[in-house]
C-alpha cells in the first residue's frame, strides 16, 4: 500500500470526506470562504487539507475537484514516519474537534 493511499484512507473514512484526493495541496478559495476558514483553522502541517475540507463541509461551502498536473520534487523534505505520525495526531484532533462541535461555521 502506498503512502498516498494510506493518507487518503486516513482522511476520508474517519472525517467523512468523500473527495478523490484530499492531500493534493492545490486549493483555490473565494476570499470570503478563505477568511471564514482561516479564522477557525488550527492545523498547519500535512493535515491542513483535511481540516480545510472538514471546515468547508461544516460551513456548507461548495467544493469542486478539478484535475491538476504536478510532479513530486526530488528535494522533498517529507519524513515518512515522523510526518505520518504528526498527520495522524492532527487528524485525531480534527475529528475530536468535529465531534465536540469545536469546528464552527
């Protein structure tokens, strides 16, 4: 199983996200939506995408997926195990915040 598939499973099932790729990194938001989400977002690492999509859902914001073409950089500084552990911790926090209604619209 690849790291990408694992990240997708980690974000899709527990958070109820139904997007093909939650971790793409490319996001385009209207300024009003960006301001709304920026005021309440807490995650600034790899789970940022999952939190953004969760907050958008809670705020009833329209989300559309569009194809993009990108290439991984050979200079990437991703640390497979350490960064995966941090992402998992952030995903748990997002889920707990969601369950406790700390994610506000």
